[in-house]
C-alpha cells in the first residue's frame, strides 16, 4: 500500500535544502574576497548549526513513516533503491565536481581526475552528505526495526561518533546518526486547527 506524502515534512526538507545552498553561497562570496556584511556572516553561522541535522532528522522520519525497508519488501530491495537514488547522484555529481576542479585553476578545492576512483571510500566536498545518508540507510535497514531498537542503535552510533577513534568513511554517518535516528522514533504531530 502506497503511503501518502506528508507535505509539511516535504516543505521542511525543501527549507533545509534551500538553507544548504544559501549557506554555501554566503561562504562562496566570503571566500571570493567580496565584502560581506557581518549580519550575513551571522546568518551563515546560524544556518550551519541546524540545516544538515534537520535534513537528516527528516530523512529518518520519512524512512520510518514510509515503512522502512519493509516498504520495498526486502532489505536488498531497499538498499538497491537507495543505491540508485543516492549513489547515482553521488557518483555523477562528485565526478563532475572533480573534473571541473581538476581543469580549473584557482578553485577552492583542487582535485585530480584520479580522485574519481576513490569516491567509493572518500566523499568529496558537499557530496559527503549523500554518502553519509546512504550508510545510515544501510545501517537502519540491517537492524530488525522497532522504536526500542532504533533508540539503542541511535545511542550506540552517537556514542561511537564521540569516541576518540578514527572512523574513516563512517565518521560523518556516525555523527549524523543521532539526527537520523531521532527521526526514526519521533512522531511529528501537526495541529489540525491551523495554529
């Protein structure tokens, strides 16, 4: 049975995406040496405090709301679906980013074309987000599910993220697991009277 979309959550995800782009624009302006009003620097710093955690939270919420891995029938099917929906954009846009940065002088992050071969284990630039989100879907699809197990998994992943160990490719995923995991256990209730 197809679940209906929650337009409120879609709007929040759209806002989070907009804030990511807006924050990167402000950084780009600042790093290009263009004078930036102090208020914009404050706005940029404020945006960075919550925009990615908000998106991760909402991703976890939608994952639970739509039935988790069970919505696709098997864990394998949900992971193949997420690999296609997150992995393809990750590899395509990361590769384009690397190619442009490898042939353009004076970019913020210089790259070598050979960096494309390492994308499977080394996320680049802002595309770390897609990589981390895919890993979270893998982790949450492997566990049996249920609120108690989600709380336990969220706690374990968050604890691992604050340990003084090198998590390598899992570092950003473990930190974002707090927000994704909270999304899998919190129920967003909207007021029916418009307030």
